[in-house]
C-alpha cells in the first residue's frame, strides 16, 4: 500500500469521531422517497447544493452519513454529493 494511504488513517478516524459528536449537516439535506414495492430509499446531500452531482456509495457496514467526511472538500470543489442508503 502507498505510504500516503497508510498515513491518512488516524486523520480519518479523528475526523469521524469529530463528526459523530456534532451535527452532520443541515437536516433539510436528508431526503427519502417511497419505492413502488413499499421500501423506502433514503439519501443525504453534502457539498454545494447546486454543484456537479457525485454519487457516494458506502460499503458495509456503513451508512450515507460516511459522506460527511468529505463535505468540506466537496464545498471547496463545487461538488454536490448524493449519498443513498
């Protein structure tokens, strides 16, 4: 593995701990819709609301809230992150 990848671990863990202790984003950024088969699809948006759309698909186990880790970078880059569950 590249050294840059290995050295980023503690930074990411620290950032995640910070996010879990503070509000993730504006509650208005949370969305959901009912699917035809009765299930509910939920997603959260981060970054710039009018920015270029980028879908963020989390792994297992995780949730749409993982995308909060890159919210500030997305704002700086003019990107709108759409993170479904």
